[in-house]
């Protein structure tokens, strides 16, 4: 009898010990996942420095401060609007208009469980998820900045950004990432080729259509080159963006799973590499020169294109996806010039054209996803994003105006709007 009781006590102690070990393992897993998600957030944040470098490098020296001013304000607006309204619009919890529209209220509110340690099945905290997603929101707006650079009024751009990032981006994003109607259909966009990049690309296309080309860009049926201020700065910006993309795509695994994260980083890098090769070859064939700009945009095109399917497209096919993107980005830039659509950094070609291609590629190279469903998602999000951007820009143009004066554009926005220059050489 005494021995039986001893055995029961021992068994109970073993169970308690196992429970302690299990709890410690769960806590350690939460910590590891959460740390990786925070690191990924930091990597996505540094992409804004990359965007600033690309835009300032490709833009003219006389507008450098203006460009950097926009790129500094954009992530600030993105984070604040996402805190006030965007996060709860993209992740409403419940939809009150079918699976089309839902809203969980203004500002953040903790879910049940205090700090949210059980959030997303214990993967990481509520606060980490918000900050990670907020970086994506700000990215969508930055895309527009580069396309309309050098001739848009700063206040008009900032107002557009508040509305587009605060309302339009999270609204269409809720259709997939917020478990809306596109998610129910089976539409797939791993890290945002459509939900982030093409949304920003549609906004950029609307902007350059309404605001018009820079003065002297198209003369006598010819495209007049406007040299950027710093090729080295643009190059560094592209590599910063690639660096940040490890967090953009790697963080979208939503855990520190070593196999899944490693695979995503491999497909991401392969597509970027082949995108650069595609841009290099196509630029050489079309322009008969070794065009660094097309190589750089080819790298970005490859990154954008693989973002939708980095976890479901094989490494082998990711090479092809990136190569096609590198070709498309050059052909798209040429086509825009034919229609006199002036895109300073090639944002529409990189983010819209290749965002669409990458999203459709999921339906081609992944056996578990439908091409038709992918196409429906691209079209639905495209229509709403483009029309919303057109309306916002048109209203701004009719009220505060969206284009700077001819004098300011000719002499440069830095001296007129900011009172300082980006590059100052003092000769003694």
C-alpha cells in the first residue's frame, strides 16, 4: 500500500515536471518566434532608407531634399494611420458587410489574454504583429512617391498618403489577409505582390496620369533623359531594399521555422538575381548599352514578382519568375514612355507590372492555386485601388492643387519649398 502511494506521488511529480518542461518549451518558442518577427520588422523598416536612396539617386539634384522629405514623412504617416484606423480595418475580426468590409474600431485594443501572448496561436505578440504590418502599409505609399517625384506639391502628396494608406490599402488588404472574400475564394498572396506592391503601383499609375510628365521630358516625340543626382546612391538604395526584403518575405512566414524561412530567403534571392540578369540582357538588346538602371530595377522586379509565392514556388521556377520580371520591367518602362507617362524611378513598372506577374505566377507554378482565382484577385484589387487613387488625386487637384508651378519645377523644389539644397559644394 505504501509502495503504491509512493508510485502515485512519483508519477504525479513526473507529470508536473513534464508540464513545467512543456510550458518552458512553449515560452522559449514564443520568444524565438517573436524575436525573429521583430528582426524582420527592423529589416522592413530599413527598406524606407532604400526607397529614399533609390528615389533621391534617380531624381535630379535640385529636388533631393524634397524627395528625402517625402520619404521621411511617409513611414511616419504609415505607422500613425495604421495605429489609428488601418490595422483594425485590415483585420476587423468580423465583417458587417458580407466578407467585404469590417472595422474593429479606432486605435489598438488588446485581444483577450492581456499582452497577447496567445496571439496567432502563440507565435508572437499582438504588438509585434501590429508593428510588422504597419511597415508594410508605409511601403505601399512610398511606391507612389517615387513615380510622381519632382513635380508634386508636398502637401498634396501627404494628404494623398494619409487617405490611401489609412483607408484604401487596409480595406482591400482585408479581403485576403483579414479573412475576407478573396481569402475564402482561395486567392493567394504570401507577402504582398498584389496587396502591397500592386496597390502602391496602381496609386502611382493614377498619379502620373493625372499630374502629367515633368517639363521637357517628352519633346518632339523623343524621350529626354533627365540624369539622376547620384548613381552610387541609387545602387546602395537597391541593395538596402534587397537586404530589407529578407525581412519582408522571411518575416511573412510568421514564425522562426528554420525550413520555411530558409526556403523563402532562397527563392527570394534567386528571383532577385535572375531579375537583374533579365534587366541587363533586355536593356542591352533594346538600348544597345550596359544599362545599370535596368539592372537595378530588374533586381527589384525580381523581388516584387516572387513576393506573392516565395513559399509555394520552387527554387527552380523562382529563377524563371525573376527572369521574366527582369524582361517585363524594361518593356513596361518603354511602354509608359510611349504614352508619355513619366515615372521618375520606374515604380509602376517594378511594383505594378511585376506585382501582377508575380501574383499570376502563383497560379501557374503552384499546383495548389488557381490561375483564374489569382486573376480575379488582381483585377478586383486593381480596380478599387486605381479608382480610389484617381478620385483622391482629382479631388486634391480641384481643391489644393497637386502640381507645383512651372518656375518651382524648373528651378528645383529644394530651394523653393525647403530653403536648402541636398548637395552643396563650397569653393574657396
